[in-house]
């Protein structure tokens, strides 16, 4: 479990940090006022990250920073002033970054930095560079930012790793590499992975002013000229990952049903069409429709109907959360099971229908029971429209058979 230690002796600043952390962080957080209190907390807990003040009343010479680093905790430093000596001192100690305390925005930046670092944990980053020294330096900096780091000595090796491990989310690629240079690598990668799925930062020590523009035009998110300062590398990586996360959040919002939290019709059609283009006979599709839903709306109003829909969504997630599951409109839902034959799927959905009918839903604190009709079909075609029509026919047959039943259709 992720856990963060924040050390700050100013009551006003700590109050601001507490407020911002409650808004932007969803992990366990411990606050300390002093070196002594920090030592006590460190003896009891393990921490993912630390955000610490550079000087404290009982630790005027960065002792708390040395303490957290001695516990192998990636550390971000808060400081009221910075000079070249202090900067070099912190970099030599191995801190992740430092934030200058001068206004409320700097505290917001510090908390958002912690949030992004927490998201980096477990995220894979790939370095493509033919220089062993460059790879070692960048690996060290990325590991401070909690990335899991992979390395490739040229574009060909990098491309093979990206194809074998599609969960890589960040690529840093040098321009001048044997076998396949950085430009060719970026162009090839962008044929299959967009900016919303993989972030790319181009690198070069060649000194050409046109390199940065070319990298970005070929599909990189950003560019860094070698040699770069630690702070510049850190900021570019963090901003690029923040941009990627924003893309993902926007896409997730666009694909989610606002009421139930399930995927929506748009996502269902796009995702299922891709599945059926490969091996359609691996899947079974079911359409589920709440029986007499109009009666619920008439009796309890649309807010009451919304309560039922939310609870039905939760029930579906508990039963089919690991499969493709969506609300595709009104009171109608869709589930795509992988690895099932129709007869086996009928048994699964009959069990769910029984569970559904025995569930006490709640409307304004009042227990309410309802039933569901289900149409099931094999995905016998790679045309989703054709398969959906078959499932629709089965669903209508279930409705015509006094509802609360499961009916199958076969192409």
C-alpha cells in the first residue's frame, strides 16, 4: 500500500498541505513537525515517498532529508530559498526534486508532483540509446521517479520490447543509434500507438536546431538536448507523464456512463468490434434488459429509476466485472464473455437472473425487487451489427415469454 510522509514545521504551511493533500491524494499520509517525530514514524511505517522541509528547528542542516534517503525513500524537498551550493548539495544527496516555498501555488505544485510520482510507481519506461553511460544516468533518474526501467541499445531492440510489452508508457529515445535511429523508431511506433497511449521524449546531443522540430513532427511529445540538467530532465518527464494521464482521464470520461460507472455504448461498440475482427468465435454476447422499468419510473420518478440503475450496475460489476460490460442505453446492458460456449453461458446468465430476482434493491430506503430478461448469442460473425441483431432477437423472445428468463439465438 502506498504511503506518504510529509514533514513541515510551519503550522500554516502544514495546514495548507493537509488541505491540498486531501483534494489530490488518495493514499495514506502521515504528517510530522520535527526530526524526532519523523524518526518515530519511520520506525513504525514504510513509506513510498517523502515530502520534507529542508530545515527544521531540530534539524537545521538537512538531517531529515538525509534520514528519509537513508531509509531508501524517494524524497522531494521543500525549501524557502535556494542557492547553487544548496542545489548541488541536494542533487548529490539524491533527492527527486526540490520545490521553493514562496506562495500557495508552490505547495499545490508539490502535492501534484507527489501525486504524479505515485502514479509512476509500477509504470514502465523504456530508454533507447546506444550509449551505456547515458542509459545508466537516465535509468538512475527515472528510478528516483519510481518508474520500472527497461533499456535498449538501438531502435530495433526498442521496437521489439515495445511490441512484447505493450504496457510500456514512456519511451526516451536518442536520435543517433545504429540499425534504426530515433526518427525511424518514433515513426514506426506511432503507426500502432498514439500520443494518448505512449509518451515519447526525443533526445540528441547532435546540436542541430532542427532535431527538436523533426522529433515532434514525427510524433514525439517532447525533446531534450544533451547534456541536460537534472531538474530539466525531471520536469520534462513529469510534464509529459501528466499530459499522458490527462489524455487517459479524458478518454476514460468519454467512455464511461455517468450514472452507473460502467462503460458506455460508444466504448462497447469500438472495443467489441476490435475483438470480433480477430477471433469472433471465442466470445458470447448477452443483452440484458430490466423488466417493467417504465413502471419503476412511473411509480418512483426518474430519480428512483436512477437509483435502480446504479444498483444494477453494481450487481453486474460484481458478477461480470472482469469481462466487457457496458450500459448501452436506458435500462439495457451488454456483456461479452470470453472463452464460453453458448450452453455454458446460458447457465451463467440463468444463475445471474436468479440472483437478480432475489436481490433487494433500494429506492428511497424502501426495498424493491425486479427481474431481468436476457438474450444470448454466440459471436458467430466478425460483424458486430449482425451479432447484436441476433442477441436482440433473443432478448425480444425473452420479453415475449413473460420476461424473467434467458433465451439464446444461434446466428
